[in-house]
């Protein structure tokens, strides 16, 4: 079973997955692995294109393994991010179409997607100051476009649950856990 956690940068996705993994015996966590990407972050298209392909490979491996797979970002998240990059004029139309064509066949592989769409300003407040490490997710204008991209997913895709933004990750874990238990029992 594939569960995706999507949402704004620094919204607590990794923390929620870590807390859930401690409570769920049969869960397998798949965390972001941007450290593997062989492109520089300023090469936005190749960087994200490579990561989309990597994620699809990881997703396909997970579908062949029993257990509850918790993905930190995934297909739906990558779609929102790609849409935001296109709207922000970082990608041309062909790049956006090519990127989307990698992800589209796998849109319904997840059982559910939890989305944590915190305010752009809150995401920016959580940026850790790392010397010479500035990327597009530190740009408030881009974060506003990304925030809208997550909102735009609603109604376009099935099985999306928007997590409350006024709760901290530790407070959200029981909500996610309750939802997952219901899904597991019904399948």
C-alpha cells in the first residue's frame, strides 16, 4: 500500500512520516533523496526531471513489496511542483509536458495522499540559514505559486486529504494514523 505525503517545503512531512513509522510496525519509509541527484539545483529542469524518474522507479519497487509504504513526496507532489515551476516561468511548455508525461501514468498508484499546504510565509520562516545554499524554495514569490499549485490539485485528483495547517506535525500524527488504520481495515 502506497501512502504519499505532499506539501509545502518545511511543512513537517518528514516529521509526520517519522512519527508514524514509530507507531506502525509494517511501515516502510521512503524519504527524500535529493542528495542522489547528479545535477546542480540551479539546473531546475534536469534536477527535477531526474528526481521524477527516480521517484517512479522507487514507486514501482514499492508496489512489488508488501507493507505500508510511506513516501515523503511523490507523484502528486512532483506534479504540483512541476506546475509551479512552469507557472513561475522556469520551464517552457515542452519541458512541462515532458515532465508531466513521466508522472501521469502513475497518478493512481497511491492509496491516499496527505497534503500539508502551509502558508508560504510559514515555510519561509522555517528556512535554516545555510551558507551559499539558496534555492527556489527560499523565494517567497515562488512559494506563493507553489502554494496555489497544491490548492489546484483539489478536485483534479482522487484520494487527497488536506491536513490542517494550524496543527504541528506531532498533533497531526494521530489524525493520519486514524485515517491509515481505516484504509488498512477496509482493504
